[in-house]
C-alpha cells in the first residue's frame, strides 16, 4: 500500500441561508443553518476504483465499522441536479431518488445483495432531517446517508464520516466539486491482472460487451484513471487489492478514516450479512472473507509475451506501487503500434462482430491513436478525458 498526503488551502462560500466552512486539517464540512442539526458536521471519504480492483470489497468491509455511514451500494446523486448551486424541494428529490434507486433497499442483482429496508421509513427520516428546506446537491447527499443510517436503526450522534462509493472518475470528479477536501480511498491492482479481469469476466457475464469499445475502455481507464488520481492533492490512500486484507492495511485504513480498529473490517457485509462478491466473479466469498485475486500465472496465460511487453510500457506508472512490470522502452511500443492484441482478434472474430463492425473499427483506430499519444508523450491531448 502507498499513502499519499496532499495539501490544499481552505475555502469559503456563502449560499442562501447556509454558511459552509471547509477545514483541510479535519476534512470536515460544517454547515450552519436551521436544520435540526440534520446537516451539521460531517467528514467525507470517497471510494474510487481504477478498474476491477476490489472497491466493492472495500465498501462492504466498511459496512459495519462504528463511526462510519455506509450505503448498501453505490449510486449517482448528481443526476438529480442541474449544477451544484441548484436548490430543490426535498419531497421532490426523495421521490425521484426512490424511483431510480428503490432496489438499494431490497435486491441489488449485480452485487448479489438481498436486504429488506423500508423505503417509507427512509423517506420519513429524510424529510424529517431536511426540515422541508430547499437543499442543494451537497446537502442532498449528506441527508441521504444520514437517513439511511437511521433507517438501519443506527444513531448519528457518534458518527461523523460518510463513505461515498463514487466509483469511476467521472462521478468522483463531480463529487470532488461538492467536497473538494474529501479523503480518497483508491483501490488499485496489478494493471495486467486488472485488464485481464475487466475483459474476461465482463465478456463471460455479458456477451454484448465483446466489443472493441469495451476493450479500449478498459485499456484506457486503467492508465488514465491512475494519472488523474495521482495529481489530486487530497489526502489519499492507495489500497492494493493483493494486500487488501492484511491486518496492517486494515489498521492503516482505520487510522486514515480516524476510527478505531475493529475486527468487523476483516469481513465484507451488507447490513451485517456476509457479502459473497458480485455476479461477475466466479469465485464466491465464504462469509464475506477476502479471496486472493488471480495474479501473474493467470495474466501470463491470457496475454502473449509481446503483449506483456507492450502493456508494461503503457502501465509503467504502476511501478511506483512496486508492481512487477517488464523494463521496456518506447521504441518497443513504437515498433508495435499497430499490433493487434489476442483479445482484440477474439472480438473481431466473434459472432457479434458483424453488427458491431463499424464501432469495432472506430475503437481499434482510437486504440492505435492512444498508443501513439503515449509513445510520443502527447498527454496534453488527453487532459480531462475520462471514460469511467
């Protein structure tokens, strides 16, 4: 695990009747207003993934930890607002949220989650906490988490930290607009294992994903997501999937979140029930326990030696996390710019290839262009371009 701590100046802004103060040292958001103490003091930490890297496992390991507020699964709260300053009626917002995300209280298919929480109780808690005041999207997120916590039968009194699983870079970047001082829990993995998992498991789970778009998406995100996150000056903790269940790592996560170490963090749960893993994973966890991920042996079978050389250069930024990658120069990449990977050949020969012909060609060309950009260090062309 690598820990990176950044610094940033504090800031202040005034919106309607509320005054927001951001403290970098405590990473707290203090909102003063007549809100029945519903939005008072709350720290925010984001879980951000860089592919198939165990962000869901981390999410559910934090589920039962005292001092934290964790939702049943990830969701996007930005879609309910035009921008971060827009104010909306709580009654309208909660109806819209439950229409979109009612499954978060019952059955989440992709994550193999079955729970039974009352959406009516959740709605009542949300409206009570909102005090029927107009709220912006930052307040909306805080109220959602607090209402969920109450609905689980928990007390907010001794809880000051929300763990929001923003997941990909696009949602995470938006969340950072609302919570610029949020701490970042970033899950990473050996990039070749990450790419293999992102291709193999999705191809097996959903045949419509057997496209050049999906292959390009994963190759791109594993590199660009990390580059984006390395530049962030927030307090951040990089968690390697290969080490994710080591006791020293669990204790480090607790220290990072300013909570006492608890044995609960060693198991992944949803409302106290074991989480067995998502539907993409063929290996299922027993009682929410950690499973050692596939490693070198598996990715060496999946990729050819030439492909490992090329990808080692593309993902060389991961060497700073002590991942073992081949020593390759950009000359190797230059010589193989138009090399078609074995998984790309599989896509182009698949029975879906005819109906996806033009899209496949488009993204194959984009992949060639992407490698040219990497080879000639034209990174400025990729500024603020994120697919995840």
